[in-house]
C-alpha cells in the first residue's frame, strides 16, 4: 500500500509542477511574439501618461498594460486603432491588445474626467515601419 501512496504523491507533484511550468512557458512564448508595453495613468499634475510616447512596430501585435496609479478613475482611447477602455479604476490594470497596421504618430487620450487638467492628459504611439525596425535592431 505504501508504494501506491508514494506513486500517487509523485504523480500529483509532477502534474502540479508540469502545469505551472507549462503555463509559464506558454506565457513566455506568447510575450516573444508580441510587444508588451506598460503605460501608467497619472493626472497631468502628477506626471500625465508615463511614458508619454510609446514606440511600437507595424504588424507586430502589441499588449498594452494600462495601470492606474491614482485615486481617481481614468479611461483610455486610441481612436486610430479602435482601441479603448471605458474606465480604469484606481489601482486597476487593464490589458488591451491590438496590431498596428500603419506607420505614423497616433494620439491617445484619457476618456474619464479625472481633474481640471483632464484635457491635457494625452500621449502618442509612434508606429515604425520595416526599415526603421531593421535600423533599430542593429
């Protein structure tokens, strides 16, 4: 009977560790195929969006993690790529994914009235093309 119990414990441990390792490998592999960027939301008097300008590659999927570090709600809109979040509550992280299909500089905005300086809460996403990617990689 002890042999069966030991085998059951070993199989349970292998299944648990295997599941965790598999999930971590999958997430690592998924992050290699897309650009992961963290964007911090602060009202303009507390630093505005950080960073205020993001650079991404055309055609490469982007995972944007928007973190609200304040005590007021914020929103997010990147209208040129039809990306938006209606409300990001204080302390919340919201993740959006999109694939930029054209190059250029595109504005993003806070969409929730967060302070008297709300209209100044803007930033830019710069999408670079294949030539810029090659030069940037060197």
